[in-house]
C-alpha cells in the first residue's frame, strides 16, 4: 500500500480493526474486572477505542500461563532451529502487516506516518529477525580443567519476564524487549502504557499466528499503578525489563527488593549533550544532524540531544543555520506524509512541555524560535519546535528532561569546559560531538560519560550495538545486540568428575 497518498491513508485507516482486549495465554480476553479505559488520538484529542484495563488478577492469570508453558518446555526447551524458525515467521508477519502497525502507531502516539513507515516499523522487523537469527549461533563454554574433570558453563533462559515499555516508541520498544527475551526461550508479559496499547496487542496476535505457543507471549494493557506494580512485586516473575522515567525505574528496584529479588533491567531518562567543536565538519551537515538529535519524534526520545554545547566562535553561525533548517520540519497532521513534527502524546504532557518553555523564559534564556502551542483548532496537542540561546547549564531547561521539542544552546570556550558541561548532569544515556580532529575523536569519546557516543552524526548505532546508559539513565542492562540477548539468560556451571 502506498501510504504517501492522502487518499490511500484515509482508506487504510477506515479499514483498521482495533484489538482492545488483553492477550493472555494465546487468546484475547476482557480484564477480570470488566473495566476499560479510553485511548485517544493526540492529534485530534478524540477517543480511538476502549481498552481492557488489566489489574493484579490479570497479571496472576498471565503469570500462571507463562510459568506453566515455561516448565513444560514447549518453548524454553524447543530446539533452537525450531524457535528460530517461528521468530523468523513472526518477523515476516510483522513486515507483511507493516502498514497496519504504522497506522496504529501514528494514530495513537501522534507520530508522523512517514517516521512510522520508514523508521519505527522496519526497525521492529529487523530487531525480531536479528535475535531470531542469533539463536543457533551462540555457543556455551568449556572451562580449563585437569584431565579428571569437565567444567561446562552454560546459559539457560531466566524464566518469566515482565517487559514494561513506554509510549514514545511503542512497537519498537516492545521489539527491543521481546526479541531477545523470546529468542532466549523465556515467557513474556508485555505491559504497554495506557496511552499506546494498540500496536502491542496486534503484535501479540501476530506472534501467536506465527506459532509462538500459548502463554509464551502475553500483552496486558493498563496503568502502572495496577499492572506495572503487580508485575514488579510478583513472586513468580523472574525478571523485569523497563524503559521509561528514572522515577518509575526506582520503583521497580524497590519492588524487587520487597518481593523475590527479581533481576531488574532499567533504561531510563536522559539529557543528552550534542557538542560542536570549533573545527566541526561542514556546518550545514552539523546543523541537520543536531536537529535530528533534538527534534526526532517531537523530542519525545530518551536519547534526545536537548543540550547543544557549541564553541563560542561558531555558535551564531550554527544557530542561524538551525533556525533556517527548521523550515524543513513542517508540523501538522501526523497522517500527512509530508509532516515531520506530530503532536505531543497527551494534553498533560503538552502542558508540562509548555511549563518548561515558560521556565526558560523566566530564567532569562533567549527564545529565538517557537515556544508556543499551535494548531489548537485541530483539538490536538501540538508544540512548535523551540530553541533557546544564551542558556547556562544550571537552568531548569538544561538540567531536567523535558521530553519535548525544546533545544538549549550553551556556549563554551575550551575542550575541557565542553566536556565538563556535557558531563554535568545526572544522566548519561547518549552524547554526540563534532570535530575533524582524529585525536580529539578518541580523547572526547572516552571522556564523555554516556552509554552511546556518536561522532560527526546523531545516532544510537544499529541492532548490533548495545544501547543503555550510565548514572541515572540506566541500571545493569542494555537493549539491542548480543548483550541484550544474554541478559535474558542466567549462567550455570556444570562440574563433572570423570574418574
């Protein structure tokens, strides 16, 4: 289907079927309470569907099914080639239904359809396929021993995994969790946020269609106060992997301590620096990359490069180009293929972003672009691309994660000062910097305290590279790559006496 044409998009939207029940033990089912909640289109402020509001009883049902199938071994002990084949078929089905998933994401998250079609949904297919393909290419180890002993070091699936994901990249974050978790042989309870459940529920259905056994992949929509807490405190869940705010990440650490000391993997917030040295490469290329880092997905991105730390000698020239290139980022209807800036996820979040913009004004940062709500007549929650100049790193807009399209420009005069400003944050998820100096590339890459550092571009790497943070941006684990796969397993030593 050609979703570049408005008529084709509207026709496809009219044919969409929303899955609104929880997906437990291979079946769609109402929440045990019978309750539901409304999910809306943030670009219009209008309701889309009523979704099953799950609670602790639903979590118990899903855990029981997940544990039962895990102990039976129909997935956990399935031959690696067979498990690989099913996950490859799952990836194929996701690809076949890519347009449908893209539309669900666009409608429920306010994301531009162009991004959904060209970035988000293709990446979920790559993720599932990558982890499927690695299943039969991993080897266990034999330790060095004397002739009378044999020491084996093997990896086994950890068991039942609770995966709690955010609303900013719903299907992609689901794939980052379920890809390695399922590939390793685990059973999974996936909890999407109450704001974006539709794509996750469809993924559960497609997984079942691909041949994932009943009970292995469950989807439980609902709020964190009910479903999230029930997952975090459950005594029969072996691991929780969470992407979201640092505040909620702390709760999951507490839940683990209060329950069964389950393994906790946290990928949390960020306040990522983009450092532009005086000898940066071609200025237009730098400007375009900086805008991607700052405004991709409306700035609703944990690795958002929201702090532009730029050498004072080129600051004004770079800022001029940034403002000019913002004209290439039209804001509007996410269903329009030409749109590059969609809506904020919900009204309270839009209001929070606007409060940060007001804080920047009150602290005497210089507003040079945007700063307002727009397109109010649509009923949607749109905020202009916003740039503040003359920011210092002590200002609220430079310290706190805004999660919106707000860029703070901070000047520096020396490399030491640039690194100091970049690292002066509680977070450490990502960083990028620009220079032509090869020695500086190695020196600064090592000096920046971040889990991912990109050089002369804005990037999170690809599926082969681990993604996760330092400091308050993460705890223990990584998404993507072989490291993600291994963290959903546990090590076992088998020691044999041979004489």
